[in-house]
C-alpha cells in the first residue's frame, strides 16, 4: 500500500477550468482527465479517462477524489453522468454524498 501511495504522489492533480477538466499529470503530460460541464452551481461530470497503459493503478480514483474535494471546497454540487464518477460516488457515499445534486 505504501508503494502505491508513493507511486500516486508522482502524479500531480490540476484543474484546467478553461477546458472544464480535472487532470492528473506526470512530467507535464496529462495521463488522466475528468471532463465536466458547469451549469450554475453544479458540475456535470461527463467523461473520465485514464491512459490505457496506466489503468488499474488507482489514478482514476485519485483524480475523482481530487475533483470532488474541489467541488466541496468551492461550495458546488456534482452530477455524475459518466460511469466512473458515478461508481466512485457510490463507493464513497459517506464522504461525498452531500455533494450530489439529486
């Protein structure tokens, strides 16, 4: 677990608001992203993708957590229109359930 945590820390999360995207980067290269559409105080997460060569390493979960923590910090709500974010929210209901716009 400690090795995986060190590996995940090598990936830098970022919010590219101009392109409506949360991203994970390594050495300046985007390796995962979560796109969204903003309507008022709600972010509609529309698509999440991780570089195929890096799938299964927890990058998608790190990205989802970063994005949802930012949604909470900014006082916004979230709607998952992509299956990955929907699954993440379902697995982390206690932590992020209050963010979901119903």
